[in-house]
């Protein structure tokens, strides 16, 4: 079984709910300009409303029909308030360090008149990238030695280099950190049962 086969139905269910909330909260229309930081075209092709999307990634998506810019989230090459909305879905936790996350948040707030930034929540019991309970609650220095025993590793069978990359890359924020990163934003909670699964920082015009 591949990762998307195991995690796909769960992800699609929550994404559908999140997308409906995003469209309603941000009054999204086909004329809304959106910079998607870290996104892919497949996401927007599944949306019931198709805004004017530009994708920003560190690598070009050769299959995308949307305009693209190759750049870092920490250095977005657009003037202030260039877009109606800066959107980011499960990206800021991939930036590795607190300093990188602070810089990316600053850039997204600068470039967008509104923002919608979602991230998995640190204190949800299951680490969503590794599909494994509690590993992300251990001190970071111990997490690397546990990676080969995660459900992710059993399915993907990653190389040592890939494990190193994941270990250095993932840093899940908590509520206090999201409020620090996005001080003028409302923090929305996405729940799974009674537990907070994800956080969304929202700034409306």
C-alpha cells in the first residue's frame, strides 16, 4: 500500500471541509487573486471556485497550468499587498526552523491583503507526515533515531538521506507560536472529534 492510498480518504475529507470554510470566510470568487505558497495545481483543480492563482514553490511544477514563481517562502519576490489573498496549506511546518517560520510569516503578511495559512497542530497525537502517534512529542534529537520505525518509513522505505531531510524539515507549531507568527490574525481550529488537528491563521481585509 502506498502513502496516498492509506492517508488519502482521511485527507480528502478534512480538505473538503477546510476548502468550504476558506471559500466562505474569504468570500472567494473567480476574480480573487491568490498567491499559493507551497501549493500544487491539483489542489485548485478540485476547488468549486477557481480564483486567479499563482503558485510559489522552490521547484517548478512542470504539469501546472497556473502561473508559477520559483522562490522561497522566506523571500517572496512581490511588492507589498500584491495579492488579495496569500494562501498556504501545510507548508509552514516544512521550513525547518523557528527563524525560517518567522520570516515566511512576515513575508506572507506583507504580500497579501488577506492571509489564510494552515498547518498541522503540534499537540494532535498523530504526526501527520509520519502517520505515527507521539513521535513529534519526543525531543527533536531523539526523533531521528525513531524515524525508521514509523508507519511512514514502513510504507515508503526511505533512504537514510530522506530520513535526514524529513527530520531537519518538519517543525509543527503550537497555538502560541501561531499567534506569535501571525499577531493580527484570528486562529481557527480544525478538529478531529474533540481534538484540535490543525490551526489556521486568518487575516481578513
